[in-house]
């Protein structure tokens, strides 16, 4: 049965796994490289032992060698004693076979299924899908095209899927006699509890899935890491796989994007297939020859993971994939560019080129030598073949005359201020204008680039409006920036870092962070409607004469000096503190006197607690999880008024945050404890 995990634990494991090694979520991302040797594969654990009809298994495969006996793709129950579950494999010669075990031992009478009559080609990316609604209703699809099938040699008469407690796997299968290991590359492995139709398969074979898609119960892309030993499942609850032996993680060449379009037809005359990015750039495939079975185009909405050979590109690119048998198809491509995404402009249009590469595993892009037509805003290339990926490239960045962004306004003294802004790359001058409210007479000043700061004079103590514009080398002038408001002297900020410590039954120490411009601070504290204030030049003050075990609110403000101007700033937000009761103060019942170490711990830790009670006072001790559930509990007696003891937890306890709770005479003392077994 597929395991259930809490969302909290999923998020923790998700964040940990994604920080271990370099990820690649662009396009096809990362793929799994299997070497065909025994003992190598992905172990998924015993998580699909209730899988039944209907179901679909999908993946992209690049087969690199035909097996001498068989090569496993996925196994749902890899049992060493008998035939169980579902086996999807490749037989010698490359035909694909899927069989069901009936739980019996060796022999063809204990399995049954079907196999294709067509073999998978070597060293070519093929999308494989196997679907079934019963032992007699099974379908195989290569690149979205259904394949002819025949019964396998198995003669079992069972009509159900019989499961065991054995583990599921990717890249190998195991039965009672042999282990069958794949020599090839896999990507985008998907497991469904629905029988996907041919249209379903074509719709999504060249684009990524939403992990929450109905019926999807397993989705392994391998994109999370090049080096970790974990293969993440993107569905919830997640069934992560573990690499057993040696499985490489390499940059994938599978044709996978974020969006895709396709056509499957027997008559290609006049057929075009287009993909359009939100920016307005459009990629079109036309004049398709060679009678392919189908053609897919796809859009990747990211910069390429590898950008070798490129200069300046948009943050997206396109791809073409042809489904064919033996005759290699050809096609023409046309890239219609739009000026809206900021990559290309009238200034650099003449340098535009169409670059290409074979697939995502190729690190360097090359110029496709297409024909640029600035009249139609297009680049075209004829007689392309099989598959490739394409991106627009220019060698000179366009000059975008944008409004400067104000980064800081600092008072130097009174009404003299310094203003700075972010530079605009192609600016030759900056225009600064400001006025003082309520008058609306703008004062202008021009600054020559590359300077990005200036001083200006504002009305002392009044609000000023400030805006900036750029004058660029293209001769354009940008709009003025948003209005920025500034007061003629700096406001004395409210103190931060308020802390109350060293409580007794009638006093406490209140402290706050220093303000370098402050000469005095005023502290206000109150209880039961009674307000008290005091002024100090220090950043802390001892408050005495407080009531025992009473709740107080307190806040503080500062008085700052700027040149000859002094002003009180606003109060900070109220903070709370509670004084100790007389009994707490006398008996020393302070939580801080309990020490738990080591912290983080494995499953053994120590407690030292200077309790301050009588020698033989009884106590209870609990370890609780974050939901308040008691993991363990114990009782004891104080020794010399103290607790010093070792605590050993069940070694099955999982990593996470816990609390150690000691109760003495009805009072609880808590400490956080982190369990980490790494």
C-alpha cells in the first residue's frame, strides 16, 4: 500500500533533498543512466502492493544495448521466490514485454502477458507507454503510436494482479530465477491508476506534468540532483526511490518542454505546427517530408541549462521531435520574433541569428545559418531533420532607456540630503526634479552619467517630492520615475531589539538596541492602568518596585540630534513581560536552569536541572513531539534538589523537533530537543 506522510514531513524531506547537489529543472533536465550490470537500479520500496487494473506506465527511454536475456524497465513486485505483480521489460532484439505473475514459482505457467512485434531502436529517444485495463486488454505505444502486440510465452490463467511484499523498482526487474538490468537511459517515468488513451499520451509526452494530475501516483523526473542517491517522487504522498549500486545521473536529451503542440497524420501537405511564447515569439514547423508518423513541437520557458556558444538570448527556446520508423523526415522552421521581450530591438536586429543543438544533453549551441528577414521579423531555415532545439540569439544588447530607480536618500544635515539611484546602462544624463509640498513648482537639475548620486537642498522639516528620468545614447528620454517622498530632516527611528531579562518578583532589566543618533531614551511601562515613565542616556534600565507575578507592557522611544535639530521619535511597539511570583523567586523555579545535551542528539541525551526544591521531591519527565503526543515518560526523585540523568529513546524515533517536559509540584519546565541521526 502506498505510504501516507504528513505534509510537514514531506516539506522537510523535500527541502533537504534539494540542497544536497546541483539541480536542473530546465526542459528535460536530468536523466538516469543504467549500465546493464547486475545489482544496479532504483529501489522504490514496497509501496505499490495494492496496484490493480487499470494502470499506465510511461517513460522516455534511450536504449543503448539489447539484452542477452531481458532488461527490466519497471517491476512492481520483485520477488525472489515466485512471479508476482507486473513486469515491464525488453527482450532480446528489443521488443517490449509486459507480464503479470500469479504468485506461483518458476515456469511459464505462472505468468502471462503481451509483447510488441516491433523492437525499440538503439541510441534513440523513444517515448514508451504501456496501458492495461485487464490481463487481456493491454496496449503499447511508441512515440504516441500504438504498436502491434502478440501474447507472450506465459500460460497462466490468472485474471488478477497478485502482489507480494517485495519492493518495486525502476531500471531492473527481479524474479525467482534472475535479475534483469537495463543498459540505457530513462527519463520522466510516470505511473497512473488510469488507462491512458493514445490522445492522452500524445498530449503530454513532450511536456511536463502537474504532479497533482488526477490518477498520477508516481512521477520521477530525476531533475532534483546530479549526485544524490535519492530519486524524488513529485506526487503526494511522495514515494522517493533509492539508488542501489551504480546509476548515473546525466543531462537528459529527451524532448521535454513546458508546452507542446503536435500532429499525427498520413498526409503532410500543407501541415504546419506552431508554438508561441507569451512574449509573442512564434516558432513554426512546415513543409514536412519523409512521411513521419507524427511531429511534436515544444516550448521550454527557461534559459537553457547549458548556454555554450550563445551571446544574448530570450529566456525560452523551442524544440522539434519527429516520430518515425526508418525514413528520416525533414522540415522547414521559421522563427518569428517580437520586440516585446527586450532581447531584440531595432538597434541589434541585424545581428539576430537562429541557433540550434541536437537535444538538451548537448552543451554547445551552433548557428543554424538561417535566413534573416527584417521585413517580416523572421529567421527561417529549410531542410532540417529528425529533431533539434532552437533559440534566438543576438550579439548586441538593445538600449532600453528606462527610468532610474532611487536606491537611497540620506540626510546629511537638516535640509541637505544625498540621493542615489541605480544606473541605466545606456544613459548619458539623468534629470532630477523635486518640489516641496504644498507648492508644486518643480526644480530641475541634470547630472552627467555615469554619476548616480547628488546632493540637493530641501525645505527644512517639510515633505519633498523627488523624481528621476534618463536621457539615453539612442536619443530617447525615459519617463520620470515614481514619486519618492522625503522629509527635510531624518525621523528619529523607534528603538528595536527590545528585551526584558533578569526578572525578580519586583524588578526586571529592560534593554534595546542603540541608535547612533540618539542622546536620550524614554521608557514607558504600565500595569493595571498605572503608567510610569523614566528617561535615560543608556540602552538599558533596571525597573524596581514592580508587583510580584504581574503582567506589564512597555515601550521606548529615542531623542536624536541632527546638526542643531533635536526631536523625539515615535515609540516602539509595546512589549510584554511578567515578574516572578514570590515563590518562584525564592525557590529558583527558572526554566533556564534546565540543560539538555547533546542537542541535537541521536537517541540518547542527558538532563541537568538545578531544581531548587527539597532533596526528595518527586518529579515526572516526558518527551513530547510537536503535536503534544508523549513519546516516552518516566518518574523519579530529586537528588540533592537536582536532576542529573541519562535518557535513552526508542531507536525507531524519527528525526525532528521534540520537547523535554519536567513537572515538579504542578509546575512544568520545558526545553526543546532536536533528534538527528545523520
